[in-house]
């Protein structure tokens, strides 16, 4: 049976490192990130700008206060990572690859989105995960 988890990140935490710290003692096969709710800052997103495999990526940095408006992804054991996804981080402290797509709103409700690269928690961020069995 699948199990629901909440990863609660605190003000000032690095989002990706906080998720990896939570995963350190887990023995999951995989998991799905179904949502995230909270606020972040110092956000970096990427979007493909070519049809190459892997694609060339354009990074977008948002150095403003942001509200997370969508946050979803997958958690995969490094040993099970698809060979055609070399742009996903593999040099992480846990045994997992965390692959997230998100949108966030900032000044005047402007929304930006793409592949999540990094951010710092502004006030709090809850990441909701379903562990696959």
C-alpha cells in the first residue's frame, strides 16, 4: 500500500538539500511528489531551448519573494535512473534523484515555471509525497 509523507522545510533551508536530508534513511523504490505549498526565494528554473537529447537548457533566476503555485515531480533511486536523462542531478547526498517541475508567482502575480533547480525556503514549504510500494 502506498504511504503519504509530508516533508516540512523551514525558513532558510535549501529546498533540494532539505528533501535529500529527509530521504537519507529511506528504503523506497520510488515516490511521486504530488504538491508543494509555501514560499521561496532565490529560485532557479530551467527550460529546454533545443530539440537535442539532452536538450540545451536556459536557466532563469528569480531573486524575489515567491509563492509556490505548483510543485510536482518524481523521486527515483539513482540505480534506476533513465539513461536518457543526464541533465538530472546525480551527485546528491541521498540514494535518490529528485526531479521537480514547478511554477511560482512573484511581483504583481507574475508566474514563472520550468524544471526546478534550486531555491531557499522563505517562511515554510511543505512537500507532499506518495511513496510507491
